[in-house]
C-alpha cells in the first residue's frame, strides 16, 4: 500500500474535538519519516480498533528514527526496530493544542477521512440488498429462484457491483414477469418490446444469463449445456431464435391440405411454429376429440406402421415441450380436445410432464403409479434411475413408486400397451 500523502497546510482541515493547528501539525506529524506511522494508525482506525498500545517498524532508516525522535522529544532507542506508543502521541497532540481531538483527528486532518471496514461492508451489503429489491415483485412460482440467487452470488458474479446489479435485476424481473411468451415470439422481438432493445437478450450478456436462469425455474427446463440446450431452454418459455426451428411431430391431424394428405396416407407430419402461428386454428381432430401425446418418436413411428390412417390423432414432444408443441396443444385444447400424455418413467420424464402441464392441461395415459409398477415387471435388464428426484403432481404416488423401485422404464418398453390403447380407440 502506498504511504498516505500529507495534506498541504492550505487544505481545509476538519474539526474534531477542537480546531486543529494545521501548520504545527504539519511540522509535527507531516514529516516523510512518519508516513509509516500514519499508515499504521489509519489501518487501526479502518479496522475499528482503539488507538492504544504501540506500533512497531522493523529495520527503520535514519530518516524514520529522526522523525520519531522529534515527535516524541526523546530518542526512541537504537535497536533494530522502532516502537512508538500511540497513547504518548495522542497526549502530545492534545496537551500541545496542536490537535485537541487527539491522534485520530490529527490523522484525518493530515491524510483525509478513514473508511471503517465494517461500516463499508455494511453499506455495501445494504446496497446489494437494495439491488435485489425488484425480485420481490416476482410471482410465487419464482420465489425459490429469487431466494437462491440472493444467496449463491450469481448476480454478484454477473454484475460485480451493486450499482450495476440494480438495473440488471430490474430488467430481468421485467422480462420474467412477461414470460412465458404467448404466442411464442423471437427473442429479439420480445427484448425490443419489454427491454432496452432488440439485442438486450443476446447470447453472452449478463441479462441473458440471468433471465435464462429464471425462466428455467419457471418452466422446469432441466440442466444442460451447449448452444442447442440454450435454444431449447429459451423456447420452453416461448422465446425463439426463429419461427421455423421449433417443431412438433404429429400423426393424423387434419385441417390443411398438407395435413389432410399425410393423414390420408397415415404418415407422420412435422409442423413448424411458423405454420402453427398462422394456421393453428385450422388444425382439427377427427374421431373422438382426443389427442394422445407421447415423449419419444419411436412410439409415433410404430403407431404409423401398425395403424396407419386409422390411428387416432397423435403428437410427439421429442423431449421437452417445444414452443411448437405447446402452441399446437393449446389450440387443440381450446377447441375442446382432451389431451392424454405418456412419457418415460424416469426423473427426466417426470420433469417433461410437469413442464407440459404448465403450458396445457392433460390427463395421464398409462402414466400413474400403478402403471409404473406394472411396467417395472416388463424390464428385461433394469436400469437405475439417475438424477435428482422430481414431483409428480398428477399422481403423487408415482414419485413414491419411482423412489421405491429405482428402475428406469423407457416408453418403448410399454409400446405394445400403448399401441393396444390406440387400436382400441380407433375401433
């Protein structure tokens, strides 16, 4: 640390317990040989320690020894170290009238105010708490996330200072309160509408990182990494890179010439978000007004092979519900369709089902505790469940059963049962 620079005698002097005699103080304590002494006193003041006892300088030079001798009016000794009693200096300053407020007032007059560390930390912490204040405006669904980022230092790492954190948190809260985006829209359009501009949520910005963290809590999107994972995570809240990358796989839906053609042939169709945002109201169900939804493409492909044009309407999420899938299912639900869902019996599958439930109402299709227990018996080579457990609000007993058995059951394991349900529905 650089030694403190004594103030000029022309500088304004503070008054603490009496007027400091600036000229005499400069001659008494302003000597360059006492710079070390002033710095030690400032350190004590900053730490909140009393100015009592001694300070010692190892291996002082001649300049430092002579300065201490003039201050104390005697030779402090000729050893390898130089020791100065703080009480003695304080008494000299008070008794001489140079600094009626004593040593503390003299040091402040010579070198400027001293920030007490504990006070600085306290003010800093209060500033951080003020920066977190906008989090209180979030809905209950994000309360856990808000509490977590207050504690884990994520915002501090992104913003570095409370002055930068305040606007960052305010903007993130504004974005999260507008999510999920319905209908889905591009991230740039959303940012232009709700934030400072179209590039506010560009990759690599602190705001994009913070909003992505919050929306994953909002949608239940699982952990991951990489550009593709981030694209899907954004899309889970309706924020898209574009309107053609988000798709949903379907079988035997009707309502447009292309869908009618594939339904007549009993072949799967891929619908983009672009087509759904323009024509979703035209997509219709035939037959019973029920749409079955599966997690894995193998189920839909097998249904097309086995039942062809006779298969009841079927949609496939292919993992986390895409913006296209949610747009389609919401449109069908608005038309009165009943949505039945089945997925993998593992913790990831439970999170996918929960995420789907946040976007659209559904009923389980062979997707309860009893179905899982029956399916476990069909597993030839059991695979252990991996990852953190998840809730199953549509059937709380399912989470209990998964924990008890600890076996992962892929959707393809029960494919024959699912196809039998579809065939029965077709008849």
